[in-house]
């Protein structure tokens, strides 16, 4: 059997297939195994309560959600039986349960006989398992967001399945996202977790135009904020909020993010505001491309991959030690 994709789904699929006596071949078009799991905090979890799961993800397929919710515990026990060593035995979140693993160690344990740099053959026949990581790269480009996933999740496997008659579930317009320091902050793949600005529940949230878009309620995961506001926003914190968010605010400052006195903003903020942090939403980094020639001016249009993109900003490169200028593009 052929398994396309060497992220978490493809690797555990191959491990189970070997247990069943099959000889799977795993192809991965990227340059490494592990997929987006390798870039994550390594927590595999479920909601403790089924009703909480449905309340936070109402647009999903309830039958598939029920399947996941009921089987995750046994699946994690099976993973441990293969030799995976949990870093945490639970999530340390009273609303969820699961285990945390070291992503690199887990990848090294599971990645056997993976053919890297190998796309899905156009004429691939059954049995074929598509574990190709979704279409985060394409979604980020369409919505003007930054990509918080591996750069190869462009929807190739999804398109292949659709071309062969597969249907899609509900919730296709949603994504799992995080707020990150906005450019010119330097964000590398290894920064995806430590630079997540997870303190929106203690902040007043303002759009780029100064509209107060603070939700009445923010969930513990803050993923609802990712769905509710635009690609960029300002998180404005008072003393109490800053006490909760200090470590992540300091991380944003160290990465070169934009932090200002709220009185410097071109719109009114609460009188007790202490700091404003410029954030940008990322789907669950940057895609950097090199090009010779002069740096284009703000407002000019550039064609990339058949799309007309607009230069929204020119600033320092987000790569550490890189002195070149960088043009930031959006649709």
C-alpha cells in the first residue's frame, strides 16, 4: 500500500499497517518527515466533555468528531506501546485530556522507510492512503494570513481526492489559528509555539482602523478570535492583563515585534491601558521567496504563481542576521 504524507497521520498509519502484516511505502514531497506535528507543542488531546467539543466546533461533522472523541485515549495508549515516551501524562488543562510528546523524538520513532522529496504519483492506484496535511498554505494565501504549518500543505492530496469523487465535511471555512507578533517580528519555524500571543482573553482587541472588536467571550484556546477578527489587530493590555501576558509580551519584544504606548495609537484606547502589541493571525510563519533586483515600492503589484499581489510594507528581513530588505505581500 502507498501512504502519501509523512506527517503524524501518515506515520501512524504506516506503523499500524506494519502491525497488520502489510508493507507500506510512505512518500513525502517535503524535505523532512513529521509534517506540522514536528512544529507543534506535541500535545495530542481531546475535550473532556463531548458537549464542550460540539460547542467549540459546531460546524464539524458530528459523527467524525464522535469517532475521534471516543477513540483518542486508546490511540494514545497504542502510541505509548510503540515506544513513544510522554513528556506530560496529561494536558494540564482542566477542560481537556491527552498526552504531550517531544515532536522530534516522536518523528524519529515513527519515520521508517520514508521517501522524501517524492510527490504522489499522478497514476497512484489503490490501496492509497492520503495523509497529506490539508491545505493550510493555500488557505493562508487566500485570506492574507501567515502560515503556521509546514510549507508543503498546499492541498495537493485534497485536490487529488476531490478529483476522484471524494466529498468534503462541514466546517471547511474554519481553521485552527494563533496570534503572532506582526512583521517586522522575526518568526522562524521553531518560534511557532513560544511566540504565540495567547492572552487575547485579557486584552482589548482593536482592528487596524481602531474599531473595538473585543468579543464578549473568548474561549480557552482563543481559536475563536482567529475566526472573528481580521488578519491584523492590536492587543491592548492594562496592568492586570499585562501581569498575565508578561512572558509572551516580552517574547514578542525580543523577536522584534511592534509594542507601543497605547497613547501613540491613532485611535482612542482605555485610559488604564499600559501596552499595545501588534499581532497577525497565522493558520495552523512566513513563506519567504528570494528575488533579484530592486525592492518594489509599497502599493505596487507583483505577480507570483499566477496571482496579483500587492506590496503592503517594505521593512527588514524577518530572518535573523539577514540585512536585506523585505517586501511584504498580500492579495
